[in-house]
C-alpha cells in the first residue's frame, strides 16, 4: 500500500483511533444516549473487507455505528465523508480522519472517488457509506444511490446493512448536541448480503434500501417509535399545509424534501 494510504490500516493509526473512538467519542455518545444494539449474531461470520451501509439522519450516525460494532470490525473501518465539507480545512480533515478513518467522497456520492474506495477494499479496509448521499432533514429515508452496491459487486465483498432508529429525534437536523434526557436509540445489524446472480447494482441497491427500511420499522414498532411511513406522512402533511398557505397568498411554496441539499455523503 502506498504511503498516503497507510493511515487507513497501519497499527499506529489504528492505535490513535482506538483512543479517539473508545476513550473520547464512545463514552460521550453513550453517556448522552441510551444505546441498544440488535442483530449482533449477524456479525459473527463477518470479516473485512466489507461495506457497511445505513440510513442517515443525524451527525450521530457514524459514531453510533463505529461504537456499536465490535472492535475487530471497526478497527480499520473507513467512513466516506464529503470532500468539500469535511476536507476543506486542515483541522476538520485531521479530526475527521482521526475519529472516523475518513476518506473523501464527492457531494453526489462516490463519483470521481470510486477509485479510492475500490483501492481501500482491495487492501482489506472495510468501508462505511450512507447511500442516501446526505442527511435527512426530516427522518424520512430517501432511496439509496447505487454506488455502494456497485462496489460490493465489483470487489465481491458483502454489504452489512444497518438501521438506526430514534437517532433523528435524538439529534435532529440543525442540532449541535444530542437532546437532553438520554433518548433511546437502536442500532440494528442486518444479515451481510451480496448481489444475487444477474442482479445489477440498481436492483441490489433497491433491495438493500427495502431491507434497511424493514429493519428500521420492525424495531420502531416494537419500541413505540416513528416508522418510515410516519416520517413520510409528516412530510406530506407539511407540504400540503404549505401549498394551502401559498394558495391563500398566491405564492409558490418551497417543496420540502426528506433530504437536505447535499452536504455530507457519509460520516456527517
């Protein structure tokens, strides 16, 4: 591995991440939230390299996944992070690399950065990607972009689907810290998956999306928390109310989307 890629898997950098993640980041997050993990048995046979994917609604998502995974899987886990958001200043780039072993991706996903992601997988480095491409403003999930599925197919590595439940409420869009009161959040690890014979990236990506929604909603219903249908219904009601208000004033309402304008592809 070239010198500039050694930080993703070298023992020295892994030791620094151990301190950052497990002595600083995880104690803070776990003290601010009541964290539950589910599906740990699905991790038993999983080995690097792999691609972890999950729904993205909060800045807590990457810390929760990295803290919730066993150390053998999170040790060198590299999170994709928006190049122009986390790598535009040296100090944010340094912190993001230290805490998340981050590598830069473009706002639109893995475009022009597929080479680096593929090289990391070739070198045995597992990846963390959020295929929606950006954080949700509302908690409602958007469809997955196919980049992660395409990487899985081209490098013949499994996808680890992860559902995060309650995280939007714990630290919604615009919040700088988790809400008070140690809200409950759930990390749900699914079965590692590969594309079926003849299944192309878009099809595999859609199947992953449906699986993550299913895991999210099954857990949400079991614990009395909002499902994806609830989030999407709330968005639709707000859009309808905005249209009614606009019709009274003869203005054109801004269309509300489940996602924010692209800001962070993964670690954000």
